[in-house]
C-alpha cells in the first residue's frame, strides 16, 4: 500500500549514480571478438566505447581487465584504451575475473557496491564474475549491448542465468542517461550530448537535428 503522506519527489536508491557505482570492462580483446557471434561486433564495439565515455564523463571509477593478452587473446581494444590512457590494465590467466586477486582488489579499491559490467564472452567471462560478485553482496548491472557471446543462445542464456541470480540487465545508453537523469545538470550536459551524438546512432542524430533547429540547449 502506498502511504500518500510519505511520497516525495526523490529518486530510488536502486538507481545508478556517479557516486555509487563502478564500471568493469572484461576481455574486450581481438581473439574474443573473433569468436563472438551473438550480435553485430561493430555495434558491440560502439556500445563499449559509448559506455566507457559515459563513465569518464561522470568520473565513475573503472576497472579494465584482459585475459592472456600476450599469449592468446591480444591487447585490449585500442578504442577502449584511448578513453583511459593512464588506466592500468589487469591481465589474468583466470576466465573468472573474480578469482584473480588483482582484479578483486581493484574492484574493492573503488569503494563502490554497484558494479556495472560488460565484456566478452557473456557466457563465461561475464557470467562467472557476476555470479561471484553477487554471492559476496554486490549489486551487479550487466550491460548487454556492450557484451557478446559465441552464439545468440549462449548470450541470452547467460543473461537469463544472471537475472535469475539477481543481476540487472541494462544497455549503455540506459546507464548514461541514468547517471545524468536531469538535463538541468549543466556540469555534465555537454559531455553527455557529445557521447550521444558520437555513439548514440539515430538518437545522436536526433540531438544534432534538435540543436540545429531549437538551439544549443535542446534537451535529449
């Protein structure tokens, strides 16, 4: 039952904010992309970079990780590394990043309890750390369009498994706009607009159109 007297104009504590979350990028590497068949790989790359720039726009802490970069999977994709040129990349031997001490310590160092995670492949390198983090009390949000599996079924089954365990599926644009939430927040307005126009597809094109017709302060 709703107690009308207690209803206020306040956001849910379940929402992501720049102060309560960290973003984890796991295994966005060439060899992993070669085996990805659940969706358009160019679209996954675009979504991943959009998510990275979203985190940077709001100064959200990030963790970058690779698996067997020198012996098998290759370096982290350059478009992602370029967004965080000073960020240390944690390379692992474990498929489950949550079994790597350096990775877990990096997550703990963010001090955040809400983890936004994306990577390749969904059914291995995302589902394993997601289930592990959930088991230790973290809240996990899986960015499904910045992740990919070997097949559509593998990706979808992994997402469903994580949902059943308590994870929340999101998209990169959803994360960006949830962090912004109010177009009157002028300190991040321009940065958000730039990310949308560069990586938001027709939504970004719509912003270009609106600003050309209405003016530079057209809201998204």
